[in-house]
C-alpha cells in the first residue's frame, strides 16, 4: 500500500487527540477479524458512508453485511471534521456545473444536496442520537467589503434557481445576530443547516447499526483483495472475508493499491482544526459572537468556525502538506495567528486542542458514486469537506446501487455518478495542490 503523506497521519491504532474524543467516551470494544468468514457484502470503512450503506442494506433488503474498519468506528474524517452540516459538496461554482452538465442536472444536484442535509437531520431524530445539535442555518461571511456583492448574487441564485431559503445581512445586521471582527463585512444564511458533535453522531449511527445485528470488525485493515471466480477475498493480517460484493467507503483515507481502478483518482487534502479554551460571557461579548450556527467565509482557502455549546470556539482551515505530528503542531500555531487576526480581542485566549484529518478531493470537484465496470465493487467518495450532509446520503444511495447492480436504477443527478479522471503523474498530486494553494493565496491577498 502506498500512502501520500507521512505515516503519522495513518496511525490506525491511535485515537485522535481531539475535543470530540474528550466529549464522547463511547467504546464499543468490537472484535478484530482473526478468522476466515463469508458474507454477501463486505464494506470497507466504518464512517458515515459505510455505516449508512450497511444499515440500508440490512433494513431495506435483508442482506448479509460485514463492515471492516482499519481503526475504531469513525476513526477517519467522520470523527475529526468540524461538525458542519452544510452544502453543496463541491469545489467549483454552480456556473461551471451548469456549463458542464446543464441547468437541469445542476438543479437536481442541488436538490440532492438539500436531501443530504435533511437526511442527516432525519438520522439524528430517527436513531435518537444525542450529538449536540446547534444552529438552524449556515452562514457565509464576506471577509472583505468587495465580497459582499458576491454573496448577494449567490443568495439570489440559491433562492431563484434552486429554491433554497436564503437571507442577506449587512455588516451591522450580522454583528447583531452573528459576530463582529476584522473580517466581517456582511453575510448570507441558507437553510437547511446546523452543527453537530461528529463523533457522537457516528457513534450513534454505529450503535443503531449494531442493534440491527451488523457485524463490525474494528482494527481490521484490508491488505489485499483477490478475485476468485465470482467472489472476492479480502485479506487482513489475521483473517479474511469472502464476499460477493464490496463497497469501498474510505474517502480521503483510501489506501492506494487496494483497488486498481480507484488508484490515482483521489487527492487527500489535510484540514486542520483548533479549539480554544472555554470563553467567559464577557470574553464572548468582546466580539459579540451570538450564533451557534456553522460559519464559513468567502476566502478561496476558506476559514470555517463556530461557537461550541460550552463557549469554546472551533476554527479550521487548510492543513499542511506533510502530515507528520510535528507539521501538524507547526500548522496549528499558524492557524492560531489567523484566528486571532480575525478576532483580535481574543489575542490572549489559549488553544486547548489541535488535530487534523483528510478531505477527499478529485478532478471532478464533486462527489463520486458508482460501480466499477465489470466488477461487483462499489464506491462513494469525494465530499470535498462537506461529508456530514453528503456522506450518509451517499451511503443510502450506494445501498440501492449495491442491491440492483445497475446504476440506471439510481435516480440521482448524473453529476454524482461515475469516477473522476485519474491524475496525470499521480506522484505529483501534492505538488499540484501546492501550486493551487499558492495561486489561491495570491487571490486571497488581492481579495479576488
């Protein structure tokens, strides 16, 4: 197996030293696979996508499913993200989507994105998950005066083209309901949207899955897949699974070399998060930070942040290019400066937590859902940092596809369907990303 980053970021047996880990002490004590077993469907990856695919396969189709997770349940992005239930899961504009796919498919894509956000909310309700839901919308904040016009246009398109509920706030209006600071020049809100504790969410899903008799093996890393006649043999260090069908639901933590057809199509990007100590009411009032809704700004290399239920501030942005524990620490110090430049009255507020995870990007710049040609291998990945709303929904769609083995039966926007192109000279993926970051840094400095 080939890893793109330093081995520190792939320590599957080590817990992530995050704020979420300190607020969610659930431990399922699940077995490691140590024998040879059989099933109809084997799912690789115990995050939102894999778990919801498994649940839907069991509940709707009564199929025999086994789930294999290299770490503990939700070890990857599902337990590390900022907990923002936002949309759409793209890194391109709706104008470009319309140009490539047409108006109708773009409308359907946004309709599916809204469905994803609502599906996540339904899961929380239907599975009775206590995951600290806060906020009633998402905010996009203009970080510079000349970005206010841009978000006004975005709000109009969201409302008129896609039927999404939006509202615009001037700098003064947002200061009254949102926050002040050096990079706040008005905002837009859109619904649906909210924030969660992502680890409590994934643990709640896992608890429900276990109640449906899903067999989950933790700390079970799949080394190799062999095809034997019409079935597949998934090998681990101490056991194996024979399955008729495979679902790969590993997103940014996909291990290159496992499935040849998936190789060289994912660019895992490191995203870092810091969380402050608890702030007093007086400290919160210094920047009039009222809202508990998730916030992203208009930078090309965006900042995302929110107030947590216990009055800490979570702040995230692009991570480093290396992936080592040392580079993570260095990056967290840089991020702390970013944060305190935006909120200068909090310059003396200490940071209690810092961690990172991998976002899956691709050349499509949208998620990918599908089946590998001439194989019974299925995939769902590429959420571009918007997995809370799109990954559970993808898991549900994958279950339909796995059951029917026919993508024509999948009634979703074709923007989601199929694999992205492979990267040319894939060993240079991080170099390409460095160039992109350099370009976007220049744009952000010039506020364009």
